[in-house]
C-alpha cells in the first residue's frame, strides 16, 4: 500500500506543476468531462486550427476582409443573412491544416446585449470603479454624459496588465463559436483592446486556453472604440465559462471592452435556469429578417391570403428610389368610411433599428391569420378601424445595417437616410412657431392652437429635407389619422410629446402638451402590457431606469429634439403620435425574434384599440351635409382638432364629462356636454350647425350683387303686404 500512496502523491505533484506552468494536462481534462465524454473533448482539442493569430471580422462588406499573416484567409461570419437560404448555410471559418475551410455552426449571441445574460453572470479580474464594472461590458451599451457615472460605457480593468480578464458564466454547457468586441462608449475617452486570448472552463477553477498547436491563440481585436469586431474560433468549443484575457490595448488608453459571446446551448432538458427564462410562441409566423425584396414579397403573400381586408400601396420613394410600401388592413380597404378612425404604425425611420420593422411584418401576418380563423377581437378591430402599417421608412439605411449583420452593425450604421439626415427629427419645427404666437398673445384670436401651418421655406426644393420625410408629410396630410405609433429601438420605453423643451438652453426639461393626461394614458397602455417595460426587477438597457416611471417618459424630459415626428403630428394634424422603443438591442439576432414578438404582441394590439377611446361624431348642417374643417374645442384643453372632409371627427379623451364646442365658418356655434366611459368604444357626440346671421346677410348681399336692400324699400314692401 505504501507504493500506491507514493504514486498518488507523485501524481498530485505532477498535476500541480502542470497547472502552475500554464499548460493543460491530461488530468485537467477531467473538469471538462462532467457532462462530456473524454473522447468528445479530446476531439475538440485536436481539431484546433494551426494559425497562431486569428484575424477578426469587422463591420464591413463581405469582400473587404483582409488576410492574416501566413497567407491564410481571414475568418468571416454573418450573424444575420439577407436571405433565408443563406441563413441555413454554415458560416465559413479559417482554413484547417489541409487548407480546407471547415464548416461551423452559425450560433446566435448569448444575450449580453439583449440582457438575457444578467449582471450576476458577468465577472472580471478588477474594475476601475463600479460604473465600469463587468455588468457594463455589454455590446453596444451606451455610457452616461459624464465620466465616473454609475452607468458608464463598458468594462474597464482596474489595472493595465496582461493578467486582467472578463468572464461570462453561461450557467449551462455551451458550444462557443466566437466573440464580438468593442471599446468603451465615451465622449471623452478612447479605450479599447487590440488583442486578446480566450480561455474556457467548466468549473471556473481550471482553464483551457485556445491554442495554435503548442502556442496560445491570440485574436486581433479593435482598432477604434465603436466598430464591433467578430472573431470566430477555429472550431466550436464546449464549456460553461468563457474568459477574455486582453493582451494589448490602445497605447493612449486603458483596458476597456464591450462584449458579446456567440454560442449554441448544448442539450440539457434538466436545466432549470433555461426553462425559467425560456419564452416561446405558438404563432406560426415568418420569424426572420427580411430584405427589401423579401419584405415586398411577404406583404404580397399577406395580401393574397386576405384580399378582402388588405391593400398594398406606397407613399413615395427613398433617396435611392426604393418605394415606401404600406399595407392597409380594413373591412373596406381603399376607402375612408364615415365614422371609422384611421390608425397607423410606422417603423424603420432609423434604418438600423430593425426590430420595429420585423414586428410590423409579424403583425400584418398575425392579423390576417387571426381574422381568417375568426378571432373576435381581431375581427372587431379590423371591422371598426382603418389600420395602416408602414414597416420601413428608411430602406436605404436598413440595407447598410443588414449588410454588416445584427452583431456587427454597431450603434449607428444605417441610422440616417442616404443623404445623411435623421428622418425622425427632420420635420418642421412647429413648436417654436406656436410658442412664439403664444408669447405674442395671438392665440386663439389671430393664431390657432392646432393645425399649425408649415413654413414656406420648408416646402422649398432646396430645403434640407429628406425625400422620405416629404413623403411622410404628404401622407399625414392626406389621411385623417387619429392615433399613431412609430416603433424604434435601443431602449425599452414609450415617449410622448413634446420632444422639444421650451427653454432653448435646457437639455432635459418636462414639456407637456395640452393633452398630457391623454398622452400619459396612451403611453401607459403600451408599456404596461409589454412583458418587460414596467418590470420592476429588469435591468436598465443603458443609463436610464424608465421602469420607475412606468416605462413611459415625456420626450423632452429624456432629451430635447426639434422637429420630431411626434410633435409635428400633434401640431399640424389631428393625430396623436408616440414613440415606442421596443427593445434594448436595435438589431436583435434572428433567433430573438419569437421572444421579441411575444414581448410586444399584446402591446401592439392594446395600443391600436385606444383609437376608440374618447368621443366621435359627425358635424352636419341642417340639410344633413357633413361640414369639413369644423373646429372641435374641449373646454379646459388648449388644443383643438378639425373634422375630416365628410364632417366626421374623433377626439381622444380620458374618461369623464367634457363640454365640447364646435365652430365652422358660416355657421353658428354649438356646444354640448359629452361623456366618456371607461370601456373601450368612443362615445357618439354629433352636432348640427345652422347658418349664422352674418352668413345669411352675406348670401343676400351676394344675391343682389353686394347691394344692400334699403330700409325704405323694406317698409314699402311691408305696407303693400299689410294692405
């Protein structure tokens, strides 16, 4: 027995020496075999590539990838392909020892950016301060305006040396395939990592470094702080923990990173954590990213499935000549029905915020299918509402972002129109026009508090206005929309007007409209039915905790912006417009779409139903003809609306009793009290206006060639009648 103990002691000493020397030994493999066989793990180790340094894939067109040292081609991958056929193909990697490109799995991101990976799963060797802790090391996370903020723009190590590391605990066995990195998001600092190693473990104690033969594999990382860089592993690696060990960094900066990990979960039906967080959908929809051509084809398919309730039309063209397609869903498509409100959803004004685009494509499929299946709620909504869905306002910008892919498009690629304009904030600044009129005390005698006219300079051909914006303005003026929502991305919040502060110097300042109470309800109707927006325990996307405000905020309280679509819609038309920021990730991976649909589906439907809240009616003359452009004023609310061409109107109001006054040129004024209930369904409140005395006099004057009948002639005629 003595010799056996001696052998065991020698084995333990040998193992300790191996661990201290930094090389993986045969015994070290034991820690990776808790869920894997020795043969499988050995196969993974033997299949490592022979290159000593991995060249990253950058957010550039596919043809621009450079070749690494040694003549081998660079690794390239696309998390999201433009066509469904390409989505099914394996991503090609670096050449193996025989000079052949091995196929590898196209694994999705773990979810650092989408917050599926929570803060407790992120660890680091050190941190500069709490605001730069590992919980901030998420791809595309945005920093605060000030340095040393609690919400800073990445993970930064407390020391600049090669011993630092950033670690992710997947909480289950994963097949890791790659890493995406960025530098720190900061207005004042330039920090990024230029190369790193990758280590794997199954117990967080013993680590295996990715190798090139006998040497550690070093990956080239970032050359600046914003453009994401993807490095694919030579072969998928199976483990639970993954560490990134920075080896070099920007000489004038520090070790700072934002990270996403690519990996496929290994089968593990007993994993409680996965089951608890899994969100599935039973809807049979097309859950993938659609190119412009595929988007048109999908809309055509929906139209062919439901020809009686859908119509496809376009509102104009983009800078590059792509048509801006919309689909109408109504029981009588193509016509405005008397008393039926018009509703719109738009998406993609920022081309890189693609989740809203896909949500509207999913919504049109869902409504068509549910209508055909006899869903009572959907049938009522379609029969009583004229719904317009415009999924891609900025198709040119979308093409730029989609060419890079979901993880490589970054925070801003494709945001603007082709001519460099932010479409959502490219509308005329009518706030200044109205507020100046109020300062001059022209409202309401000389200047209306609604339908503020567009300045002449804005309509000139040489004005700095995107062609997409001009198309939207024309569309908004043509159709009497009552309620609208524009879907955006990068946050989880609903914003409502005003988006511009009254104070020119204030960056953030609450600036409510006259309908603030209505806007707050509309915003809450979406946020409260979203799966995450009002969740008290959810992590903030970037720097602001909107859950404390019930997932809603006044736009100017967040950041001031002149010429927003929301403010323009409210001040120039009858439409109440809000912005829905539907996800932290602007460009989620295709695999995230089913869950994002579940997050937003009920909210999309509930918000549409709010178009039937308030009062509605028709303003007619005594002959029963509708009066167009009649002004509908509600006592106590300094914002009026106008009737449509047929005399019908819709006024969004919260429950209560309101005195409503109607005015129209040539007609007498009429007032009545209209009650709004708590149930969905606008209260009818019709008006009949008689001709005013002044209008009668004008008619008589016009009949007699503007020559008034003298009093003497009237008296003479009366005497003749008396005799």
